[in-house]
């Protein structure tokens, strides 16, 4: 550690990633779901977007490349992150993104804050519960100065009580790792090895925690840089929602909803007896606090508004009916059952099948899908339709349905493809920029390679298979994945305006 990091990991850079909850359109949609009047960004709105703790800036660049009329300002205190982000943006010739190297603990009082315009949308992903109180306080002061009236803030954080049973896991992992004089990613790997051996040895607190067990099962597939930034920070501290809401109230921010859309449906999250308790309270913070006791919500994606304008039910439905979506599954792949915290939720095929068939023809308004003559039931519920399709990632929002793939997005995507293909493994899911959706479109690295081949006029996938050269026992599987990519995924990516 060094003198400027306040205990945050700085000896290895963070992994790049795109998180759809950070997109202004998803934040606005969450607000509409929560009956607060925030317009989805229109095609040419000159939005000011601010990202705090942006890492290597991938999400900020995706938003800038997808929306040339916006300006994105992104802040991080790690010069290695800011330098990498600036290089990438310069290579992609992005002129509407600015990266600022600054410490969030003091930025509100720093002259560098003059570079930050009043923001319409702000996002902080993976920052709040990983930094000390002094940084959280600095963030609140910055938000108080920089969020415009009516502006929207997304904040994600590790939440209590879900993390309660596994606080000890992080502590042992960090303590075991930091006793070694190695870089933080190596320390994290060593700490994880100790945790795995404790699980095998039936350590009671790990054995009895379903979150602990599922985390430990997943963690050894995660990049070591992710482990270091998630678990090796000195001030790592999961938080109660009520405490985050209390801190953000000083920036005049009101909690509205979750940008993890399905979490806004009590029927999907809670059993009937649990809902009966929640409904005793009108205060949303009390409701959320009770929900967090009922479900295992380890990472929260909360959306706040400064000066929330409440919508009556009819106006909310009208706004949601005007939302435009683009499908990103094949209609044959519609699941008829999904596992939710409250149990299995069924998707009525008489309702959903005609809808996904119609939506597979191109970007569609929710109100047009609800007016299809062949659907049965739930005709008047735009919130459910948009919440299920977008919330379960079967569809994305579409900002500019008529738009050609933009030059800025195409240029950014080519640079991104070149960079990722050099450095990452094929199963990694990343994202590409799209002027049509106005946000990132999730893409596997394999899709990216197929896309680059098609652009170069090559369609011979057997040649590509030979080049990938998978282990003999995986050849059929990789061939099938290539086939799906070529015959299904490419048409979604084309529909999403990625190329
Ligand atoms: C877990 S990473 C998340 C990065 C990015 N938001 C993402 O999701 O990919 C947290 C980021 O916050 C930055 N950070 C931590 N403390 C900070 C501070 N005091 N001031 C500014 N940035 C900070 C770190 O450098 C790191 O890039």
C-alpha cells in the first residue's frame, strides 16, 4: 500500500467490464418502475454523465461511443487506470469523454472539480462499500455540488445482512493474504486457497452459509485482479441500505428503485407472508431493509433522484408503454419458467410467445406489443412486460431505432476487438458500443472474433475452428458455439446496431 490509496488496492489494475445497470436509460427505467418521473434519454439529448471510481474507463467509453451527443466525465484516483483509459479513448478517437485523476475524498474541494459539469446521470459501481468513510463523505459532498435538480444517481454496493454470514470469509482471506509480501492479486489467490481448504475442512461458518459456498465455488474462476479489488481492500465493509440512504440524503438524494429491475417486483422477491409484513410500511427505506432480511441480496444496485417527481399510476403506465425494446434472445429460446427468490415464476406462453415473436422482427414499443391481437391476459401491465423482458436480459432498451451503426461506436468496437483478442480468454463476456441502443451490448469474446472475421469477408468457420485449436474433447462444443454465434448471435448484434 502507499500514502495516497487510503487502504484501497493500487498495485494491480482492475478488470474492465460493462454493467448495464450503469446506463442512464436503465437508471431512468428504474425510476419509472418506482413511479418517479425521469424521461428516458431522447435521441439527441446532450446529457452530462459522470462516473465516479471508473477503473480503466470501459463503461464510460461505451456510453460515450454509443452517444456522440453526450459528454461523459469519469474520475479515478489511480493514475494507472486514468492513463490506460486515456490511451484507449485516444486510440478510438473519442472526443466526448474526459478522464480526471482525482481522489474522491477531497475532489469536492479541489480545483479539479471545476472540470466536472452539473450532471444529469451519475454512476458509482463497485466503489461505496470498498472505500473508507472519508471517501464516502467526499462522494456525498461532490454529489451535493454536482447533481442537477432532477438528476439521477446509481450506486452499487455490497449489502448487509446478506454478507453477514460471510464477513469472516473476507477477513480470513485478506488477513491470510496480506501476511505475504506479494502483490495484492497473488495475496488474494493465496487467501482464497486458505478459504477453500477451510470449506473442505467443514469450517462451520463457511459450511452453513449458502452465499459463502456459492461464492467460494465461483471465485477461483474469477481473474485475480478482480479478487484483489473485491477482497483485499483495508476498508471493505458491506452496508445496510438504510445507512447508504442516510448518507446520500445529505446530497438531497431520495431512494427510488433498483436498476436490477426484477428486484422491484415484490411478488418475485418475497413470499406472501413476507409481503404482508413489508406492506405494513410506506417508507421505502423500511421496506427495502425488510426485503434485505428476506432475500440474499449481496450486491445492491440502487437508484436515487435529487428532487423526485412522483407519477400517478396512469401516467407511469403511459410512460412505460412508450418504452422501446429490442429482443436479444431467439424466440424459440424463451424460458417458460425462471427461478426467483420467492420461487419459480412462470411466463405464460399465451402471453409471452406472441410478444417475443413480434419483438424478434425489430425494435418494438411496449404499447404495440401489448396491443397484439393474439396475446391473452395482462394486457394492461406495461411494467410487468418491460420488467420481465429487460430485467431478465431477454431484451435491451433501444434509444435510436432508425440509427445506422455510428462511426464513433464502430471505431471504438474495432479498437476494443483488437485489444481484447490480444489479452483475454474466449469465454469472457464483454460489451460493444451501439448508437442504436445508446448503451453497451453484451458480447462474448468469441462473438467478437466471429464479427471481425465477417467484417473481413471471411465466413469459413472451420478455418476459425482450426485456428482456435480447442482440446480434442471440446471440438464439438466449440463448433456448436461458433455455429450459434454465426447463425443466432450475429443477427442480434446486427439488430442491436453493433455492425
Ligand atoms: C472495484 S473498482 C470499480 C471500477 C469500475 N467502476 C467498474 O465497475 O469497472 C473501484 C474503483 O474505485 C477507484 N477508487 C478507489 N478509491 C478511490 C478514491 N478515493 N478516489 C477515486 N477513485 C477511487 C479504484 O481505483 C477503482 O478503479
